[in-house]
């Protein structure tokens, strides 16, 4: 059995690239901040391939999700689009 590699974290409070290289997203924790909408994870910048979409409601409790298996592979980078006041922490490695 091989050892699990280090898991890192990145936090964002606005739309943008969270990790600028190839990696696997292992999980996330998000907070709506009072704004409903979709949180969209893309591979390859804002115009890249959509890998994950999470819908949040206005007054939703914080969500913490582990992604099963080895996580979701992002070949280029991890770009996240957030609703106006949402916040997210992504766990990757």
C-alpha cells in the first residue's frame, strides 16, 4: 500500500484560479454568505471544462464534502466561480 500524499488547502472569497497547476480536488468546505447560486469548478480557467457544480441556497449552513476515491483530476488548474458573497476552501493534492 502506498502512502497518501500531502493534502493542501486554498481559500477564496471571489471567483478565480485557486490552484495554478495539475492536481486532484479531494474535498471542499463552502459557505453561501447569504447569496444563492452555483459554485462551479472548472479545469483550464474561466472558459475551461466544468468538472463540478454545487448549488447553494441563501441561508444554507456550511457544507463540507469529501470527494471519494482519488478526488477529481484537474489537468491544468482549478478555477472556481462563486456567487457574490460565497466563500470556499478547497482541499487538493
